[in-house]
C-alpha cells in the first residue's frame, strides 16, 4: 500500500495547485465573493451523508477493516449539518420556491458537482475489495486537505469582518480531519498501519486507476465552482434568490 499512498500524495500536490484554490486564497478579492460558489456545493455536501451512512458503512460485516470504515463513516457522515449552519451564517439561506430550488440543483450550473457525487457513490457501492475501498477513501480524504486549508483561510478572513464562526468552511472542519481514514489512531500510527497493508499487482494497478478517477472528479467539480463564482457576485446571492435560474 505504501506505493499507492505515495501516489495519492503526488496527486494531492497537483490538486492543490488548481486555480480554484488560488482564487480562494487571494486576499485582494473580497472574502464574500470568494465564497459565492457555496450554493453549488449543496449536492455534494448532502450526498456525502449518503455516501458515508448508506454506501460505505456496513454494519452487517465482521471484517475488521470494515469496522474501521464504519467508524470513519460515522464521523464524516455528519458534516452536512455544518454546511447548513454556514448557509445561515453567510445569510444565503433565502426563501426559494421548492421547484426553483430543484431547477437550480439539477441545472447545468451544478452538473459538475452532481457528477462528483454520483461518481463517488458509483465507485464505492460497486467496489467489493475492502482494500480498494480504503484506497478510494484515502484519495477522497487527500482532496479534502488542500480544499479545507484554502476554505479555512477565506473563512477566517470573513470571520474577522462578520464576527461569525463558520464550521463547514472554517478551521473547525479542517481540525477534525486527519487526511487519512480515521481508524481511531494517531495520524502517524494510521499511516504506518496503512503502509503495511499488502496489495498484489492487480490491486495496485486498479488502485492507481481509482485514485486518478477520484482526483479527476474533484478537479472537474472545483472547475465548476470556479466558473459559478466568475459568473455571479455574492451580493446577487443575497438579493436575488432566483440567481439560480439565470444563465
């Protein structure tokens, strides 16, 4: 597994260089504007609940690694609550007709976010090899490290202005994540444990394909968020709930 985890680290470094993260950390841009894409993330934030609680978790299994995944899923499957709380703190939790919300949530503007959610669910639901499922989770966790670091920076800048704490996009989220599947161990112990897992040649080959698929899916999603932020101002989110329907 060591070779596979090293490959994940390489992909994480490349992922961290995306223009979206440069945008998030550009303090010459108003911090509100740097979070104008937040509504577009709704499908992923909420689907992550199902990914963990319905897809990854399997209480019927006695496999020790599955029990570790179950514990990890219990933690990660609750983060959607922070997203909803931040919508309130950002004051973009407006009243919108349910039909308008659905039009937005399944519009072209959120297609790349939905595609990410769907890809992750498909990968995890139909992967029967527990070791490869751990590889997928590790890759997902690795994408979170640069994303949470960049989001935490802009959220802290915004907190200095609004005096409000942001949980999903702020340092709170970043501090509870380790960058590894949470196995109830310290970070170094977790890494050593994973490094010592043996994969055969076929598993390694498939693992690299899965890792690329995870990072490609997240990269496409980040591009979609960036595109939305370029097309809409944060003030528009506050003033026009029907921003979602504008093309």
